[in-house]
C-alpha cells in the first residue's frame, strides 16, 4: 500500500475549496508515492465546519486548530486562513513535528516569516508555500526555456497582477483591507504572486523602490454603521533590480477596472522574449531572435503536450486545463517531497525571501528611496 499523508486543514472557504479539490484529484491524475487523505478540517463555527467537511469531503472536524495539531492521526497541517494566523499555526505545527503547507503570503512581516522558516527547519519536516501559479505548465515551460538559455541573458521582466473587485466605494471592509490581519493590501495579496514568479523565472531581487496608494480610505463595515479605515494599499507599483543584472517593473492593483484576475508577465532576453497571461493560461507566447528574417514574431505555444511539464498527467494535446490544476501540480511536488524527505520550492525559505521583498517595497514607499534586499 502507498504511503498515506493524513491532512489537517485549517480554514475552509476559497482556498479551502481549492486545496480540498486538489487533494482529491491528485491521485486521479498523478501516481504519487504518497497519497493525501482528507483526515480533518478545522474552523471556528461547528455548523460551518461540518457543512464544509460534508461538501469538500473531509472525514472529521475540529473547532479549534490547536486540537488538529495535537492529533496523532495528522501528518500535514494545511493553513488556508487569513494571513495573521499563518505564523502561530505554522510554528505550532512545526513544533508538533507536522509537515506544513501554508498559503501565501507566508507571514505579516519578515520577522514572523524568519521565525516560521527557523521552526520548520528545526523540526526537519517538509514545508511549502502555496504559490500555485508557478505550476501552470506554460510557466514551467517558460522556466525551462530560460534555464536552457533560449532567451540568453535576461534584461527585463514586467509583471502585473490586476484586479477590480473593490472599486465600488461601498464595498465593505473585509479582512484583506485590514493591516493587522493581512499585512499589506494588493502588494502582499497579489503582488506576492508576481514577485514569486519573478524569483522563479529571473532570479533574486537585490533592490526595490515603490509607491503605494489607498484610493478609498474608509469603507462600510459589516458589523456596525461606523465606516472603518482602510490601512493597506489598494494599489502598489515598484521597480526592481535583480542579482543577474535584470530590471523589473511590477504593478499590483485592485483598481484596474475590467481586469477580474489579470496576472501576466513579459520577459525579454538577448535572444528572445516570452509572455504569459493567466486568463489564457495554457498558452505561452515566445519570440526567438534566431527565427528566419521575415518570419520573426511572437508565436503561441499551446502548452498541453507531453513535453510540457505536468501537461502529460492530464488529457491528450490540445485538451486544456485550468486554475485548479495549478494546485494539483503543486500538491504533486509536496507529496513527492514528503515521500522523499525534502521541502520542494517554493518552501519557507522562498516565503521568507518573498516577504523581504514585500517589506522592502513598503519601506521604500515610505522613504521614497531604494531599499536593498539582503539576508541581514
Ligand atoms: N494561492 C492563491 O492563489 C490564493 C488565493 C486566495 C487566497 N490565498 C491565501 O489563502 C489564505 C486564505 O484566503 P481565502 O481567500 O481562502 O480566505 P477566506 O476568507 O475565503 O477563508 C478564510 C478561512 O479561514 C477561516 N478562519 C479564520 N480565522 C480562523 C481561525 N481562528 N481558526 C480557524 N479558521 C479560521 C475562515 O473561517 C475561512 O474558512 C490567505 O492567506 C490568502 O492570502 C491564496
């Protein structure tokens, strides 16, 4: 019988659903050496957590996440709560010797992220951060083209994550707009994803300078009549320098009308360029300087063939996959890591590095200057 990994998940809404689905579908498409078991889900509200367990397929429930961590029949703690709980839950899970999957951003601050990375390292258990967009086959193929030198030296990355869901000034204050719960606004929520893609595809950041704006400074609150203060950014833009000499231009906003979830990047190198857009996620646009004159231009590669990473696990060429499959692909790496005893990237060290860039951008927006990103 294959090794079983008994999962205890904390939280059960948006990401809870995406993760539950991925655990269930993983053995259907892949042949993982370790198989996830949906052992228990935790939430605060008894009725809510039981309804979620029924719908999402979990065997048991808890109303306190601490109880989940105490249980001997749980191997992996999966954290899909708002950001302010990530550190406390992850550190407790590490101390109890559990493997950990944590949603992004890893923490509220660099100090917290550092403590989490240290606790996980000391525990010697497997840890990952859920930067799922890395795991789209087209993004993995982009990585392969870059690693194979097909683009040559990288000069530019320009990446945008554009949403529009809070443009209505009467949209209520939710946890994603409260600093003590979320850390930062558009920056940490969606900017963290393009920052991870940049680290994956281009390399380490060395310096950043940014600007942040809150267009709607007060919003109605669900609980009472008093309008609440929005103390995080609605939009952030920043410039970056990379270790390999590349330049980056980044934009994360929730005020880009018409863009429901526009996550896209373009990378330009000395021998070619690539472009990707989540809303067309199976395609990678590739321009290669080596093409015959007159025939040069961006071509569209439909990354659904056996040669494209992860695509072979699904359907015949041309039969597309979607958002949810990025999680299944990530979870296939997590299970491999647990079976073999290593923490696949992106792990807590990546989460910490990501947090350092997020904090650098915030500090630069306050000081108006450039901030070096360094280990100390
Ligand atoms: N990887 C991605 O693309 C992606 C997308 C969305 C959100 N996220 C991240 O996932 C995390 C959760 O976001 P979401 O959109 O699922 O939020 P959500 O608001 O939809 O769900 C949060 C869940 O946490 C639960 N929760 C809150 N406090 C709790 C507590 N004390 N104990 C137990 N459960 C508690 C809530 O009841 C709810 O089930 C965040 O860190 C967010 O940044 C990642």
